[in-house]
């Protein structure tokens, strides 16, 4: 089966974005960059596109300009083992960006992320409807997901 590689359109800040993401995700590399030439349409020598890998996932980026901004219609989910991982990814990705709700945030480049502890999924899919409901209600009131608050919401059910 051919590989599926997400391609991301940046507003002329591709190389900065790659450096930012590679500094956050382990096992990440800036793999290659193509530059505009005299053939255009961009300024010769300016980055046109690049490939990079974030913890094993390949991406393509293009310096496309402001024509097509990111929206929440596409996001990347980071499944986290515990609160320490949630805090690590959340704190770094939201820096210069904006927190949303239910574990969603936009980073400084406008790309949306969902930082989700495994425990959230376990609780919201619990076969006991009271536990699933309590966990979902707790999540709906959060920005960053806090595992201890989820556990408190379902305690005693």
C-alpha cells in the first residue's frame, strides 16, 4: 500500500515551523528542502517545500502564503500515556498559540492539535454509562485535559 503523507500549507514560515515541531517531538528530523529558483513563482532561494518527520510520521510542508489557513476541520491527535505527557505536549504546542476546549489547541502556526490522555478514552468509553457520562461532562469543562479531575469526576460511581 502506498504511504499517506499529510501535506501542510504554511504562511511563509515553513522552516520556522519545522524547527518548532522537531524541537517538541522526539525522533524528529528535517529531511529535505526544495527552494524556489529563477523559474519562480517565489523569490529564488526561499524555501518552497520541505519534508520532515515527527516521531516517525512523515510530513510535507509548503510555503504557500496566506491563501489557505489551517482550520479546526483538520487536527492531529497526540495520545498520551499520562498527565506528564499531556503537560509536556500541551505546554509546548500552546506556547504562542491558543487553548481551546476538550484538549484542543491551536499552535503558533494555526495548526490544531488534540492532546488526549489514554485515560480519557478509557473513561468516556467505559461500559458503565454513569462513568462514561461523568467523564464526558468533566472533559467538556476543561481546556487542557487533567487526568486527576477526570478521576475525581468518576470516583465512587
